[in-house]
């Protein structure tokens, strides 16, 4: 369905390590990634480490839309 809409196949990447660290490393390594879709938790513990990192003080550090 993604290919039909945008003309590109989504890429599946499997990495080992802490999720936040690996996703941040991938964003820095692969400049072709321009959109990252995240879902925030609704618990009292906050939105989660990845959302907090991307939306927090380092928000401008990643070339994302």
C-alpha cells in the first residue's frame, strides 16, 4: 500500500541494542529517513524515552519532518 501511494517500498531495519540508542544512531546514519512516526504513552510515567528524546531539547538535532 505504501508503494502504491508514494512509489517507494518501506524498509525494515533490525538492530540490536537499546531501542532509543539504535533509532537515534539510524537517524544519524541514514539521511534518507525524513519522517518518523511515534506514539506516546498516556500513563503518568510520561510519553516514553524515545518520544521524550525526539521531542525534547534535542528536537532540532534530527532532520525529520
